[in-house]
């Protein structure tokens, strides 16, 4: 089994444009088999613990798409994915510029 990538946001969250993507979007549905498992390292606002969560990721044309797999009860995760406090939706997809992340 190959090691999963770690994805970090390398900018201040308030300065990043995050797009909410419909899962029926042509870019996504035509490339369903190209999603890869990754660890998304959720940043923190208050110097609390930085916590990774398993997600699916897909990169195309300098855009990285992130798709939720399971819930992380952390306000920063909920904010990034556009969830209300305590809400979660599996397979929710967001996109951001590849320039705003580091991948290891």
C-alpha cells in the first residue's frame, strides 16, 4: 500500500478563495476514477491541535479538489467545507488554487 499524501493549507484561511463544487460538475464526474486518498491537515485558528482527516483529492489545471469522507468535529474543518456547526455531508467537494496548498 502506498503512503497517502499530506495536504496542508499554506495561507491564512481568510485570504483563500474556496469554491463549493457541485458533485455533478463535468470536471468531477468525468474523472471519478482519478480521486486519490489523502490526509488533509486541518489548520487551527487558536493554536489548538492540528488534526489530519482522510479525504479524497483530485488535481486538475492548477486547482485541487477536496472531497469529504468522514466528519471532523473542528470549527476550521466545518468552515473550510461550508458546514454549519455540527453538520456534515459525505462527498462534499470544494476547490482551491493549488498555489494555496503544500503537498508532501
